[in-house]
C-alpha cells in the first residue's frame, strides 16, 4: 500500500501522468448520482468504480418512510441510458425507485464495490490523481474522483436546550417509517419542509389522535400537479430565469392555486419563492397538507425552542406535552471529514464547485448531488453525470494512452 504520509501536495494543475493511465475514476456513493456518473463515464470508455458503504445500491432511498413517492415525474427522473418503467406510474414509489436503481446497475454492468466506506480523500503522494482512504485500511489511488455521497447524508437534530434530558419520545424523521406505531397518539412534527409535511399527513391518515406541525419559517406550498401540469415542468422552465422575475410570476400563481391558510397559522410567505430556493429551501409539494391544515386535522404551532422534562417549549411561550416528537429538521452533507482539509468547501460545508467544474486547487475532484434544484434532483443528477463524464474525458485525454482507465 501507499505510504500513509503524503508528500508535499502537487501543483494544482498537475496533469494525469501517462504511466498512471490505468487508474480508474472512483465514484464515492452508490445512489442515483453515483450510478449515473459511473454509467456516463463507462459510456465514454473510462473505467469507473463505484464505492458504496452499505451492502446494496440506493441505500439512502431504502431508508426513507414507506409512503414516499417522488415529487418529480417518472419521465424527468430517469437516469441516463435507461428509462423508468411505465408501470411504476407518474409518481414513482420509494420501493419502485430502489428496484430501478438495482436494475440500472445490473443493466449497465456497472462496477460496484459494496461494504467500502471512504473516510478521507487526499492528493496522491506522487503528485497525480487522488488517494482514497477506506475501510479495512484500504488505500485506493484514482485518476479522478466523483463524490456522490448525497445531499441528505447525516441526520441533523438541533441542539435544543434540554433535549438530552427530555423524557418523551424524540426521533429524527430519518427513523420514521410508517404511522402504525403512532395510532391513537399525540404527535408533534417539527419542520415544515417536504418531509415534515408529508409525515404529518401520513400520521393523520394513519390514525394519530392529534398531529401538530411546528413551523419556524412559513414554507411556499405548491400543488404537485395542476390540471395535469406537474410543478416540476414549471421548475424546469424557470431554472435559468432571473430570480426576481420568477418571484414576481410565482405570487399570483400561488394565490390562484393555494388557499390562504393564515387563519390556520400558515400565512403566505413574505419572501419570493425562487429567492428561497436559491437559499436552499425547496417549495413544499402538496400531497394533502393543504386540506389537512384547512380542516384542522394538522394543527400549525410555533417553532420548538426547548425541552423541559416531558414538555416541549414553543417560541410563542406555550408548552405542550405530546406523546412523541418527530424532528424533520434536515440533514448535513457530511463532507467535512472527507474533503474539508482540501479547501473545497464553503463556510456552510457545501462544495465550492459542482458538476463538471472542479475546485481551482483540486482538479479531477468532482461533486454531484449537493444542490437542491427547483427542476428536480434526479433530473439534474442525470445532466451532471453526462457533463462530468465529458469533463473527465477532456481533462485526462492523452494522445498516447487515451483516457484514465480506458477500456480496451
């Protein structure tokens, strides 16, 4: 194995050396982004090896709650090179998406190595390529690396005062699967993003006695589909328009399609829809929340401020004592330990470059799946995969030896 102590880092523009043209491109993560990138690279004759820490592809999708369906259409959610079967319907269910990812890897004969978790990526000691440190003391050297570990990597549970002493049931939404355990119980869902909204509806429909939704920032709510026109189509059309223009267009459309829920605690947001998207907050796709709030089956309450004993203290000073608290409070990207030492992350832990662009001081290091686009995550992953493959081929092409890890 390579020496565990890297030598002086190479110049940022170090080319791919001909004598190492057999090095593969390593793709870290066996979810949709990683599989799409591996296919696109393989289609260009580049050997791509997917490293997945779990025992199967699509691990993060397998762990989502049971009722989950994509909020993006089947046609605009397929990865390059293989359509999603029509029998899966317009809004693909979680289990069907997992089946599709399994079929995708099999159909394209992708080289997937499971049970290998990459803990750190460093510049290779010889000045070319990248060294990956993985489980079992493995040290793998690749000509390039695509990091596709996912936007929702590590569950984030706020450090609320009194949280650790809370005597009630508290879990992150990542641990929620189905409403059956909460039938007849009083449940507080914290967070009004898509996950929190959908879990709240799931609990109501599953027989929970009382469901409250704690909201700190009022979300933009859009209909998933109106007269057959999917919200995603609008997102695709607006993707490249000026933010201020989309904000202006969205206001009258929201008034026409979504009722005013101010009396129920959900006033219309005072910030623009696309402005919020650019800050990382995707609109809530309505899958029943509007009707549940309007009819009082989901009660909107103030944000959670603290826990005291068995009580939850809300921002308006009120206290409640639910049987269970489900925190739909998001995830962190989990990139700091992996690549934080390379200077490729911003102050929020996000890659400074994405898709086909690489950080200025880290050529050959690519990131995919770390944005939350209004046009649909899977659609953008598919586009990114093709662009990354082109960038890898262009950067590492060599007149004598061809591409890194090129198949004969």
